[in-house]
């Protein structure tokens, strides 16, 4: 049996765990802060379980949630706000330096509690009970939650009704994933991992959706109840995303990203909006410029195109064209990009390696890169820099409160 030991925490690493330097190498300890002395139990390889705090950091605060350290949703509720903001910016700086990029990092656009408009829960059932909550850290155990200080109140209030709604569709061997999005017309719920749909289950789920008062319920991508069209407001454009479609996690964060992008493009008259999704930036850009929106997910782009077609003239938007295209496999070529005065791209966490290579070859004078992953942002930024662009402004935006994740908006100009 491994003996318990005391260690000194030298720093907080990129995933939010404390790092203790030991004779056997670094040891990673969750829920601790730099400068603390803690008692831990080594748990194999380079991990350790926190047993107690021997000497606490002055930056330690009481967590906001009774489920903290039990569920795996948050890593940093115990860190004071100013220290937390400094740490997040430091992660961006480290990712950039790893690619040889030195630049000034702007002030963090902070997130507030109870602002997440979408969250993914897990659910399982036994013969007598149904458990809905979040997975424990590094585990398949589902921790039931009665409250969550991350999500908007309407999602938190709905947790018991959501559990009752999906109950008929769960088997005792299944672990379902429930994506819940708060929209202007109610909750949009997308479930995967449940029983296969049949006639009786469709009826039961539709009845439960009515009882839970959700706007829409989809099951493995198929809509089984749509009491209201779940609409989101994207810079004045009302869009109904397909089930499970990507949206920015907070309204405030989305507004900050849009503002930063609008300020960056200025008076550019022709803009390419790459990885456009359902149109996070499209309508905002189309208020002043013609926009070419490109997205690989056909259903999301179709939702955007439909809204532009129906509402664009009323909103006074400039012309918007939409192209379904997998930009990871078939990026817009430099020759296609050269007709634009600005390019905005907002790829998934994997980044935009192949598209960045084509942008770097282009003559587009202004590039705005939005990213939810500092590591892939830095990789793509290095490609642009090697192609002759300059990184002139970088702003971090926190939409994932108390987690290691951070978003970025980088502005590049052709040198």
C-alpha cells in the first residue's frame, strides 16, 4: 500500500491540477493551489489524491457548489477570482510561447456564475431509481446534482422534470447523454444513448416532453416532440438550430466575441465567415458587409440560410451566400480567399490547420481567428505568422467558468 505523503505545490498546471515536484518527477494533485502544502496519497503514475490541506494559499476561497470535487464539471472553484483570471491568461501565454510567439495578451473577458445556457448531463437508471447529473472526475460514475452554479436558472429548475421526461427511454444498461440548451422559446433537449425509438416510446416521450414543458425533444438526432421552435437570437437574426448543433455556451460570451470580431473587421465590405455554424457572426457581419458563410455541417448551415432568406431583407442585411464545405478536408484556397477584404474563422477545438495554410498563402489584408483551444490557436497562428501576417491583438474570453478552457480572439494583418 502506498504511503501518504506531504508535498509542496509549485504551480497549477494547464488542466487545473496542482504540480508538486518530487524526486520521482512531477506529481499532479487536483483542487490545490500554488504555494500550498498538502497531504496526498499517490494514485499511480504521476497522479495523487488530495487528503488534506496542511498550509492553505491566501488565494483559496470557499467553492460555490456543494458538488465541487465530487462531480467532474469544475476544477477551479477554490481559486480567488483575480488569481483565476491571471492563471487563465498564463495558459494562453504558455501555449503561444510553445510556438515561439510573443505578444501582449489583453484583459480577460470574464464569465459569471449561472450564465451557461447549455450543459450536457449524464443519466442512468436502476430498477427503482434514475440518476441524472455529471460524471465524476476521471470516472464513469454519475454524480446526481440538485443544483449547478454554472447553468442558467431555467436549466437548474428543470432538472427533476428532465429526469422524469427521459426515464421511459432509458434501459438499465444504458448511459444517456442529455444536451440541454436554453432558448428564447424554452429548453431544447437532445438525448443520445437511450433505447431505440418505437411507437410506444415515441408516445411516452412526447407526453413527458409536454409535462416537462420543453420546447423540443430529440432522440438520437430525431425530433420526437417540438412544441415550440427553439429559437436563438444571433445579433438580431432568429435561428432554430438543428438538434445538437454547436452554439456558444453563454450569451454574454457570444456577445463579447461578436463585438470583438465586429470591431476587428471595421469597414471591410466583403467578408468570408469560415466554420460559420448556425451563424454566430454572420448576421452581425452582414449589417455592414456582404458575407460568404462556409460550414461543413449541412443542417446548421441550412438553418442559417433559411433565417437569412426569411429575415435578412427585414433586418436590412447585406447579401449573404452560404456554402456547405468541409474545411478540414477541402479548405478555401488562397485564390478563392483573395476576393475578400477580411476572413473570420472559428474552428472546433482541433483548429484549422489546413485552412490556415491556405490563408497564409492569400493576400487577404485582415484575419480574425476565434478559438476555444489555445494550443491549436497557437499552431494556426504560427502558420499565419510564417506566411507574413502579424498578430496585432489577442483577447481571451472566458465562457467556461472554473474550468481550464478559454476562448481567444486574435487579429492578424498582412505585414
